[in-house]
C-alpha cells in the first residue's frame, strides 16, 4: 500500500492540486481519476471512473518525486 510519509504536513498536497474536504481527507479529482488521501492514516486511495490511467502516472509520479510517498505493508484485520 502507498501512503504519505508520517513527517509530511498534508498541506503540502495543495501544491499538487489536492483540496481539503470537510473532514481531514484531501482530494484531487480529474476527469478519469479521483485521488483521496486519508487525513488520519495518510493512505492513498485511487478510484478510476473510466478505466484510463494517464493522470495516475503524473500525479503519483509527482508525489513520489517530491519524496512524499512511502510503501508500507497492509495491515490485515
């Protein structure tokens, strides 16, 4: 699973087009994808509306390149 690093202030996401929602989540919607970053555990969720992934590469790549993302093991409950 990918998540935003714990030491990153979520306000940094605004530089990448994310907007804070009513709760603590941040969202970046494109025509084909909806990126949601959970404000509590910083997990990255991506939903595709049309099955196209062009923006996935760009947005996710930009977050990784800025050293904001880390890969963590999923916790099974």
